[in-house]
């Protein structure tokens, strides 16, 4: 079951939905508008040793950068 990110075309609210099938109707949680634009999602995948692909770069040494401790996301 994929999770998709949307932005409402009417009120510009960003939200996520689990989509069970292609005929599922998606409505905005704020204004209940049915005109939504699907957004590109950023994701990471395991690289085989338990770390994610994002963690395998220079930021994995703790030198800052996203998920290296400097961005404040954790």
C-alpha cells in the first residue's frame, strides 16, 4: 500500500494518504476539496548493511548535513 503526498488545488494544504486502489477518491482534510495534485516524494531505501542510502554519504560521519545531525530533523 503506497503512501502518496498531495497538495490541495483549492486551499494549498499538503497531506499524505495511503492509497488502496486507483479508484479511491482523495479529499483534502481541511476543505474537503477533491482537486489535488500528487507531489514527488523523497524516500530512502536500505543499501544491504542496515543503513539507508542517505546515510552512506559524507554526512554519515556526523559532519552535519541532513540526517548527519546538523539539520535538526532528529
